[in-house]
């Protein structure tokens, strides 16, 4: 399978980056969510994230998400992007701009599959931002392990 890093908003000056896991943070993790009609947004979490960004002067935000459902054949990459773009639009309607997506479609161990640090390191290197200015918010121990391996700050969503 593959890893993709997609830019949604090009920003020239990046000082601090907030990276979000997607499933379990912005939407409920219902097990391989890929249909728009089945999405359940965590609006209270989105509000918490916006407040956290404002308080801490983050000027870039995006996703680092494992999506092994593609690799497992549960849904296609095209289905993923249709659903994911809807998530990005809904976040924007609620005041949260999503500037990039790092997505891993591998179903087995890969440098880019959390708990490994590949997605976070790709973001860090692309934007040339020091690890101390990057924060990752997730909901699983694999998110925390990836953040620690990439030497970036981490919080579970309920602590934000």
C-alpha cells in the first residue's frame, strides 16, 4: 500500500504545528469509518482543539491518520478521500482549518504507520519546524508512542 502527504492550504510561514489523529478525535472511531452518512463528529472536541490552538498560538493544523481499511480492502482510496474531504469541510464550517493530511494506508507495520514516527517526521521535515513547536493530539497509546518516537509533545484528547 502507500503513504500520502497532501497539502490542503499552503502557508508560507509556519511557527507551530498541531497534528491531530482523526478517528476518535475529530470523529467518533466507529471502526473503519468511510461513509459520510455514518460519520459522527466530535463537535465538543473540535471546540476544545480550536481553543487549544488559540491559547498556544498554533498557525497550522492537520491530520496524521492510519487508514488500514484501504489496505484491508474494506473501502477504496477514492472512498476514503470522498469521506475525508467531507470531514475537512465540516471542520472548516466549525472553525477548524485543516491544512494538511498525512495518511497511511498500510495494514501492517511500516515506518509511516503509527506507532512508528514516519507521518509525524514527514510533517516536521516538510515544514522545517522544531519538535518543541509541534504538538500531537490523539486518543490511543499508538498515537502517544508515535509522538514520543518523533520527539514531539503529546496530549490525549480529553486533556486538551
